[in-house]
């Protein structure tokens, strides 16, 4: 139990669907992150929120839309995805944006058909 | 080229063997992390190092800042150690972490 909870754990969606991934952290941290993990590749940073403000967007396609309504919750809204977007999406948090330690959730395994 | 390189990519060991996983990085860092990822997907932090050596149970992590190299050792390996081990660094400049591609370890009973 890392204090970071992700739902759903598994998601299968068609290319025309709209779905959302949810992340909640119970650690009182101020920074939250979305990472994409594909087979045999390093974790790719997608978005960073610090104190509910987006501070990083690593050239992520607009079919991925993040939302951070408060410092404990982070969403990733998905629409018109492509099969190559199938991956494990990991949420993480840290004390603050310059924090040297990340706490990860269990991940959401996404399959796009 | 990735800022963090790990070797080996895959490792199979017999139960009880001593295991070493290596990590080399190319940037100045403030901290290096060893992470463990089980098949379910979640990642947990094993160690955070900025110098020297740390030990936790059967796991030992070392770092040589001058050589930009770290090793993770597992003594008396056990099937429950089977997982992917990921090296990550927090650079001196900027806030993004750099990650290795991971080492997939299988320990056979």
C-alpha cells in the first residue's frame, strides 16, 4: 500500500469510446504525475500537476486530457484513442514538484481495440 | 540514447543464488532510486541513494557517484523476488526523473 490508488485497474475500450482514469493520493502531497509504461521502454512522463496547476505536458496528444480538481485527485480523460495507446498508465505523487521521491499507484492497464 | 542504462535486461536465477543488477547514468544526480515492479503493475521504492551503500534485509544497493554507477544486489534469492527492477535518477538540474528500461528477474525454485 503506497497511499496512491488508481481505478480502474484494467480498461478495454474501442477507438471511439470516451473513458477516464482516476488517481487519488492519501499522502498530503502537492505534486501528481501521469506516466505511460510500454513494453521494453522507460517510463514516459505525460503530465505533472503541482498545487493543482499543470506544470509539464510532454508533447502528449490531445486525445489524452488531464484534470486535477484538487491536490488529492488526478484524472486522465481518454477519447478517440489509437491501438498504440495500449499501455500501463501509472499515477505517482511526490511531496512537491522538486521532490526526490515518487510514490506510485498500482497502474491502470489500458487496451484499445 | 537513454540517460539511464540497466543491465542485464533479463535475468533467470536459481533459488539461493546471489544476484546483481547494474545501472549506469549519464547526468549529475541528486538521488538514485531502485524500484520494484511486480506483475500486477504497481511500483514500490526499494532504496533512495545519494552516496555509499544501503541494506534492507537481503537487498543491498550501492552507488559510486564519480563513476555514475549503481548496483542492486539480492542475496539468497527467492522466487518471491521475481519482478522487474527499475533504476531511476533525479537529476541535479530540472525536476524530471529519468528511468531505465528495467531488469526482469525470474527466480526458479
